C-alpha cells in the first residue's frame, strides 16, 4: 500500500511509469542498519514494536535482494531474455544455496573461529568481502553479495559477538557512505525538483507511518506499538539509493 500510494503521488508529477516505480519502491524501503542502531541504543530490540520493526525490515531486505538481482539481469550486456531468466534463476539458486550453507556449514566454521575474538572478526570481514566478490563475479552487484553476507551471518550462533565486533567498523562505513552520497548530489535542476522533494519527504514522514499504524491496528495491536513502529520505519533505506543509482547506471531512469 505504501508503494501504491507513493507510485500515484510520483506519477502525478509527470514522471514516467518506470521512474515512478523506482522512486515509489525506494521510498517504501526503510534502513535496517539505522533502525537496528537506534533500537539497540534505546535497548528496544526485545520490545514488541522492536521485533515487528525488525521482521518488516528482514522482509524488505529479501525483497531488496530479489529486486537487485532482477534489475541487474536486465542490464544492456545481457542481450536475450533467456540469459536474463537464467541470471535470475542463478541469483535465486545462489541465495538459497548460501542459506543452506549458513544453516549447516557456517555454524561449524563460526565455532572454529570463535575460539579467538580476533579470528571471528577477521572471518566475518572475509565472509562479507568474499560473498560480495563472488556475486560480482556472477554478474550481480557487490551490494547484493554484501547484503546476502549480512543475512547469512545473522543466522550464525555467534551473531551477537559478530555484531558487537563489527559495530565500530559499521558506524565508520555508514559515515563514509553518506558523505560520499552527499558529495555526489547535484543541484542543477533544484528549482523544478524542490516541490516534489518536499511532498515526497512528507509522504515518508507522515503517510508511510500512518499506513503502518493503520495495518497494525487491523491486526489488533495497540496504538502505542503501531505508532512506535511507524515512527521507526519513517525514513529511507541506504539500499533505496543503491537501487536508484543502479537504475540510473542501466539507463532506466534519468539523474533527475
């Protein structure tokens, strides 16, 4: 519903169907890494609204992976539809295979490396970079591999130790990510984009949390939990930027 509402708002500004789909999908996703940090700092990870927020975010991450696989498979260097279908199947098969590896093999590897906290830290970094390179080699993006690596590591019995060890590195790279993003912002056509930007920002801050609040009410949750969940999810994911950047790179949408 958030996507549908956002799509019609964006379309009303005169954007194409494809551009409206990209923007609406980007606005629908919320940032897992930011919300996890906020919930952790507030010690709300074990609260009901915290668990619901994390559940929604995990579902969004899975959709992120599927979308990135599909969009990457439609790049210009993959001519025929048969190759595109094979690429999608390969991506899904790779993800399923890694889920099985993370369930049956990764716990044994993690147990071996967990004998030393330093080894566990190095193993986690190597796993992340290794899967990113693997997915890039399979003609997917580095981002898909990194996201899958995070999902699989979260299934490890030592995910709490890994998370605590990776936190300083994570926070450092979050800063770099947003600084790099800000440095690439262009303001050439800002006058024509300022009104859509303000309205779409209000959409994220108001309509998006109200949609979540309404649906949680339908499922019998108290207004308090619905309100806090809606507020937690009322921002945009870093993967939204990656999704849109990929669309620009493939020529699906313009820089504007």
